[in-house]
C-alpha cells in the first residue's frame, strides 16, 4: 500500500525478507530504506550462538541452491572495497591483479 512504514526488531529468531520476486506495474518501482542500530550485548533469550544467514523454507517449499548462503570469502570480497583487498594482498605478498 502507498505510504506505509514497517518497523520491527530483528533477532536470531525473527523471520523477515522478501521471498517472492516483486512485481510492480509498468513504470513504477519499489523504494526501500533500511536502517539499523547496534547495541553492546543482547538479552540472553535473544542469543542462539554464532551463525550466518539462516534460510527457512515456507510450508511446501524447498530452498533452491541459488538461495543458499554464500561462502564467507565471497561475502567479504563483495563487501570490502577493492583498494582494501589490494592492500591486504600486498601485505601478504600476493599478486594484486
């Protein structure tokens, strides 16, 4: 619906995301703004241990391999600026090309 706002907490146990491809009318696009804040520590009932993204199938759905979590190495490569990657490789004596 037009001009709506959704605010919610994300914890180790909250489900959130956009599981189905978005279909907009011709000439319209979805606008999204996400903001996060971090705190020092969490209540014990919100902690489930270290993990990466956990994908959960909906009833009657199988999760395709394309939706499986990527390796940590590829995630870091996508998130770290190229100049930092080259600098790190130089420090380790690896080719930077």
